[in-house]
C-alpha cells in the first residue's frame, strides 16, 4: 500500500521505514499499570523536550494498548535499555521471550524495570494527535541512572551494540549544549 504525500507524490511506506531506520536511536521500554499490573511497551521515539519545566515526549501508535491505559494525569516509567537488556526490546514489542527475565520495581506506584541504564518517572501533561500516532508529553518527577553500561542501539530495523575502544575519549572532546 502506498501513502499519498501532501505534495501529491506517492510515498512508499517501506522506503519511509528504511529511511527513518537510518536514524540510530537508543531503546526504551515505557512502563505503566495495566489493570493494576505492571506492563511495558518498547519505544524508540523518545526525546527530551524542555529543561524548564522538564518535559519528555514519546510518540505512540493510536492502536496500542498503552493508549487505553495512559491518559493526561497518568504516570509512566521510561526505562533506557542497556545492551545486557537486549531481550527486553522484542519482549515488550509483542514478541515474548521466555527468558527475557523482566523484573519490575516500583517508584511511588509507577512500575520500572530493574537493571536499566537509566530510569525516569513522568506525569503525562499533554497528548497531541499526530496522524496514526499520539504524542505524549510528560513532566519528569523522578530520574536515576544505574551502573555504567553500554546502551542498546536500534538501527536499520536491528538491535546493535556500540563497538568502539572508548567512545568517551571522542565525546569528551566535544562541547555539549
Ligand atoms: C525497537 C522498537 C521501537 C519501537 N518504538 C515504538 C514507538 O516509538 N512507538 C510505538 O507506538 N511503537 C513502537 N514500537 C512497537 C511497539 O513496541 C509494539 O507495537 C507493541 O507491541 C505495542 O504494544 P501493544 O501490543 O500492547 O499494543 C517499537 C518496537 C520496537 C521493536
């Protein structure tokens, strides 16, 4: 199926996916309560939006079960995965892995995954429609990072690891913003 772009050109969805896949990202699992029980959804459309107030954004497909359970005022967890948590990526994207070993802990009623590279709890303050997705904007209420570890990367539809002798040597030389 082709999708008509606004310009009148036909946009090939597979090309769209392939091109967007060239943008390497980290991998998060967004955790929430589903009928009182911890649940999660793998998400890579995560970004920080504002420092003051501290806001983050995730873009979620309208058809996902997350949308039924998380509304304005709800809290969710954002768990940034390390490469040791590779199995959790597919596990929380509808491909259950029997040995994924997902363990949750709780922060003031919000479920979070054990052993993540970093964890955030945020309260949803706005939900914007955007085509077949919804943009969830949430204000950070809790932040913590785990032990130093390598991040899990998603690139061209595959999970990857950073292979560099010491990437920090390069990164430290560059000014941040
Ligand atoms: C690496 C990766 C990243 C993903 N990122 C997103 C995302 O940003 N937004 C989204 O709606 N779905 C994303 N998905 C797909 C959802 O994880 C998947 O559709 C999930 O099964 C939806 O949950 P549900 O089955 O409970 O509705 C991603 C999947 C993978 C493997």
